[in-house]
């Protein structure tokens, strides 16, 4: 099964975005997978709406060396991925004209939603640890899900042995830094054209337990408790989901991570929001392959993106930042 996973991820993972994309590029590099970019950016020029959709945990390009270093590669890879959320992101981008950025490097290699210093140094050989390192590990590191994931509930330790500092540096230089540089540049370009921009960071989650007397929450909208985007954008999300009969929650249990912390600058007219999607809504019963809800989910989120784009434009106009070319 490991070999099948490797073939499916490295050979079959790069889906075309469609012939109508005006501009498409790839960047970064995946250590151990020559020729496969760490991410793909599709940014129509001129942009149709002031929204960038990103999928940082969608990567499925697993180098054979990475799989060999895992204790349970089949289980770990699926558990760490936001399984096939990039297909939703691509469908929504096609339907709305939004810009799109999706990772191809897997989260098992490096987590793009973690800070570059959010490292569990106990994963590394003693010779690789920083001299005099005595800092307390973050909550994410303690949970086993730091910059390089270490362990998973019900699975235990992910890796067979310790890593070297050179492994970490190659992953940061090849994947993490260029991804966030591309994301920042794309958002800056949207703000320049429209006067404001929104990052919609798409993730997926396992089904949440139903609350007493209500339907299970199917979406979690995260804005770092109001720090990463304007409240009217969150309000637009909840209005849209409620109109279509879906239960959603705000920042519980997912408020957003490093992506929102780094790129959400509402005072500078760059807003960032995270949306978690219940995997059972678009995958099959095994939560592995596209299910009957995939197309409906793309349609639902396409409507959301159109509504959010309108709200972003209103925010730009209200702040006096709206650009004349936004009406073209």
C-alpha cells in the first residue's frame, strides 16, 4: 500500500486547473522529490475578485524517503492531510475567479500552518539541537503537532528515528519560506488592485460530536478571536451557512494558526479567515475518496466566496481604499 500511496501522491496528484486560467505558477521544492514544486499558485490577471483561497494541508507528494522514515505511513499520511480539500478549492476558484494557492508538499514533511521556530527539538539528534536551547515548547509542540509533526493520538510516534538539523533547514528553505512569501505577495497584489483583500484558508476536520438538541457542526470559522479579519466577513459566513441550513461554530474548536497570525492584517486591509469543513460532507464513508457531497460542497462554498468578495469590496469603499480599477 505504501508504494500505491507514493504513486498516487507523486505521479497523480497534480490536477490541471483548467485552460481558462490566465496565470499559473509553481514554486518551492520538495526535498527528496526532484521536479515536483512545493506549491502551485493560480492568480488570474487581472484578478476577478479580491479573494485568495489557500489549502496549506492538502499536499500529497510523498517522497519515498519520507515514507520509509514513517512507522505507519498509510495511517499517518491520511490522518495529517486535509484530505482532498484542494479539489474543493480548485472547484471554487474555477467557479468564482478567485486566486488559488495549494500546497503539494505534505503536512507530514512540514506544517505550513506553524511558525518556523515551532520546533520540537527532542525529535533531533543532540548534535543538531541549538546550543543552550532552554525555551519552553509551545502548546502545539507539546501536543505533537509542531512544525514537523511528531505523534498522533491513537498512533503514537510518527518517525522511526531522529532528524538532523539539515533536514529541517531543507524543508524550511524549500517549502515553508517560499510558500509564505508567495502568499504574502499574492495578497499584496489583490489589495493593490481592490483596496482590500481576503485570504480564505481552507482546512478539513473529522466529524464533530453533535451537541445536545442540535445538528452537528459542519463548519468552523476561525479568525483568531477577531484578530485576523473584520467582523462583517465572519458575519457573512454565518449568514450564508445558516441560509443553506448548515450548522457552523466560531473559533471553537479551531481558531486558526500561524497562517492567520502572519497574514491577517485587517488594519492594513488584508483579512484572513480559516474555514474547517467536516470531511464527511464531501468524502465517501471511509473519508478517503470524493463522495456524493463533493460537487454540492463546491457550489456552497462558491456562493460563500462571492458573498465574501462583495463584503471585501464594501470594506475597501468604506475605508476610502477602493480602487478605480476594481470596477473594470
